[in-house]
C-alpha cells in the first residue's frame, strides 16, 4: 500500500506515520520502497516476519477478549460493544470541539 494511502486509512498525519513506521522497518516487520513509477511515492509492504507477528498478536488479542468477557452472554457483549463505541465517538467529538482547526491566513 502506498505510504500516503496508509496514513489516510489510519487517519494519521504523515509525519506521525513516519515515526510509527521507522521502528517497524528497523525490526523487519515492514519494508518501505520507492515506487518505481513515481519516485516521490513510497510503498509499504508487510514482511513475512510482520505477518507472523500480526497473526500472533491477533490471536493473543482474541484469546484475551474471550478470557476477559467469559462471564458475559452475547447480549451483554453486544451492549458493552455499543457502549464503548458511543463513548469513543463522544470523546472524538469532544476533542474536535476542544481543538478546532487553526484559522487559515485568509480569515485574518
């Protein structure tokens, strides 16, 4: 995936994305290469080690969720999920209200 597209999909500023990718690349989990067609564009590829780590992390997360929520029935799990999504969304809205976008120079 193109690095720019990855940042957009993650909703992460390009400068932050670079700081996230650097250690992943250093550890051999991703590979960044220049696109041979457009040299200004970088392509990010998950390596075999990265895929292995991702698969193991996903499995561990699933196992932890099963253990954590073992006492909840399906309806309770659904209610919890909906409540957490609502909480997340309200926090995001609150952050957007607290931190409005900077004024453009045209507004001054």
